[in-house]
C-alpha cells in the first residue's frame, strides 16, 4: 500500500519541503488528543500549482495553518530548500470566506495588508482592475456580491507578492458560472506572478482544471495516499474532454480515492 | 391635488424635525400652564427662568461655573474611558486577568456613587484630584463591562488575516482590532457622558466651592428654584450640543459602512 511519491529533484531555493511526523491537538470538549496529521511528506517545486484533495475533516485546514505559520506547534519540518521557513517570506492566504473588513473600502481592504508605499498602492489598484472591480474601488464589501467579495480577496492574496499562496476551498459556496470566472482570474494572476500555490479542495473537477499536480489525502490522521501529475497544456478549457476523461480514469482506477482510501 | 400631497407631507407625523419642534413646544406649553395654575416659586414660569438664564450668562457668573464643571466632566470622562477601555480589553482577552480583576470590578460596580465620593474626599482631602478620581471611579466599571463584552465579540478570523499577512502588532491593533470595538466604545462614551455629568454635580455639591453643583446647593439653601432651573438648563444645553455636534457626527462617520 505504499504511495507512489515521484519526487522531482529540488534545485530552486524556494522549493517547499514538508515532512510532518505528527500533528495533534487537544479536543477540549472531550479532553482527548486528536491526531490530525501523521507521517505526511511531500515537496512542492517553486511555482507549482498544487491541489490537496481529501475527504472533509481530514486536516486540510490544519495543514494550511501549519504551512502559513499561524500554527507553529508541530512535530516535523516545513521549510524551503534554502532552509528558511515560509513565515520568513510573504504569504498569500485566501480563506473559505472572503474575510474582508466591512468597515474598509475595497481598495483599503487590499492595501491594508501592505506597507502602503506608492508602489504597493499602485499594485493594489492594478490587481483590483485585473479583477474587474475598477468601478468598485471605493465601495464597501457589503455593497458587493459574494463573488465580487472573493475577487477582492484574490487581489489581496496577491498584493504582497507571496512566495507561497495558500487557498482553503475559496470557491466552495459559489455557483458554477461565478466559480469558473474566479478560477480563470486566479490562474491569470498565478501565471503573472508564478507563485507556488497550495490549493485545498474536495472538488476533483476543480482540482484537475486548476493544478499541475494533485495530492490526495487520507482520512485523519491525514497522510498522502496518491500523488498525481496533470500534464495537460495551459490554457485549459473548462469543457475540455481531456479533463473529464482524466477524472473518469482516476476515479475508475481508484474508486474510493475521494473518501481517502486507495 | 399636488399641493395637497405636499401639504400632507409637510405635516406628516413621521417627519422628524416637525415632531421634535412640536414635542418641545408642547413641553413649554405644559410648563407654562402648570406654573400659571400653581402660582408659586416652586415652579417658576419659562419666562422667569429664561430671564435669569440670560442675566447670569451676561454677567459671566454662569459661564464661569459652567466652564469649571465642563472641565471636570471632560477630565473624568477621558480618564474613565481610557482606563475602562484598557481594562476591558485586558479582561476580555486574557482569562487570567479577568479572573484576577473580576471581583474588584463587581465590588466597584456595586458601591454606591455617594460612598465612593465620600471615601475619596476623606482619603485625598477636599481637592480637585479627589473630585476627579471619585467621578472616574464611578464610571470605570460601566465602561469596562461594555468594552469587555465588545472584546469577547471580536472576530478572531479578521485578526487571523492580520497574522497571515504579517502586519505589525501596532497596525493589527489599530486597523484590525479597534475598529471592531468602535460600536462598543461609542456606546460606553454615550452612556458615560450623561452619567458623569450627573455625578460631577454631586461631587461639587459635597466638596467643591465652584461649579454647577456648588451653585445648585447654594440656590437650594436660598430656595431659589428659578435659578436652579436656569443652571440646569445651561448644562442640558451643553450636553445637547455635545451630543449633536460631537458624538453623533463621530458615530455617523464610524458607521458609514453600515448605513448603506
């Protein structure tokens, strides 16, 4: 039952190395320790778009919190090839909810996470324009639709030129049309900045459309059960037969992969 | 037809400005009628009160005492808001601080204002420091309760955004934490200012030789009810000014994003 980790050689300073022996946390209500992650090992080359797919409750958010440094309590290593840790460099994070500050305008919401130099303000404006929100620069989040709020969150995630961008099921509650528009916008910015992306989702179709590579996770305690490269040329078309056949092939080879078994 | 509609709109009950004016005129009218019927010094007519009000204003006597009282209100208010907010944030965010200070807080919250005032005068003497301390101590527990609730209601997810993007600690506090607390700070300030000026009068009555409270006591001894009315009127006017010229505009500005 050994997984097929095909590690690429690492040669750029910001290739990400993840080697978590164990991550557990206290469950206060039941006074037991939950084992969230165990023996999880993978590398992500710089600039790769990597999707993490797994059943719900498999510790995907826990993993993102570890990668971002929000949670520093782990038994293991998360570092770049050059020895620095992700927290030493800018990090972009897009949460499940847009998490905008309701009292700030669209533009302020993007610039607030920067040092507000004139360059950064210009970049903020450019990103908001790229997201098609130039008319809403001074609007408050409450005046925007859910999809538009997420576009602001995308702009914010890119504004500090992150070395790594972490996304936690960001398009989950959107309808398909809006979701697809945002996926295209995300890819456009990613192709411009070539940042490393870790994208968590449980939607296999979304993962195949977006990523260079999919890591499948088991149920908790979570580990990598399958490492799958997607060699379809970009730009990809949403209704491409190739994407669909890849998905069907994957599912028929590993019928239970989405519930965390292989 | 169209003029009839506009006329209706003009006098519509819901029109706030006309309702306010009407309610004010009604009050004056009731006051005038009552004083006319009673015909006693106990309830002077609006006209008597107004003439005293203008006299005292012109000779500077009222402005002097009004200024002193206002100064005490501002000082005590500022101290109470700063300390109450600081303690409220500390107790709302740190469990141990809350356990440590909660008992003291409840003690202070339930000690009658008069007791605090008397003790301050006894311990610190009949001076300005004792007066201001007494007023501030009366208000701090109320501010604290509101701010502590506000701190507990802070959206941690917003603070996480600040953490992920590594904004400085100072900026996280000012731009991510405090704005969430503004409604609570405004509520505490609004409740605070009206309570404080009432307590300031008691403090002045008990141990100061100037200020509105001192004057009210003097008029009480002389049974000069008209002057009591006139001085009360002056301070109410100041407080209405504070409400409409300072607090409301600040609140509107802070709540701009809500009112869409």
